[in-house]
C-alpha cells in the first residue's frame, strides 16, 4: 500500500512538469508597513514590549523597547532590528539603526529604518 502511494505521488509530480513551460516571477515594488505597532516580544526567555511609530519626515521608525535594564543596550538593538525586519520591512530586509539607542524613562529608544 505504501509503495502504491509513492508511485502515485511520483506520477503526480511528473504530470506537473511540462517541456517548454514558462514561469513568470513578478517582482513589483515593495513597500514598508508604516502602521504603528505595539507588541509583546519574547526574547531570551523573557517577555519585553516593543512600540514603534513611523515618522514620515525622517523616513524612519521611532522604536521603544521596554522591560530591559540600563545595561542591556545590545539586547535593545537586537530586539529593535529583528522585530522591525519581521513586522515592517519587505523581502526580509534587515532593520538598521540610525545611531545607537538611548535609555530614557525605563525604555530604550532608537530610530531605525529598513534596508
């Protein structure tokens, strides 16, 4: 019974292949998701909070990561850049910081953009 199923799958795969077929890949313009977000972020076994807003005039995101201490700048960088990539940047572009984050009012604040 198992071999019959394998043979059927093999024929189904071969039936999908035709000679001379064309594949068109549309690569249209990609867009950054500029809507504001507020998300809980699970990182290194703990939950933090990320808020970001797009600033039209700067072409960048104002990102705030809360739940981290004043000595966790590198964690703030990782959370901000990776989550911006996940939530807003097209085609798996990485989020890039525009300067280093600053710790103010128990939050790390940074500006970042895609690309």
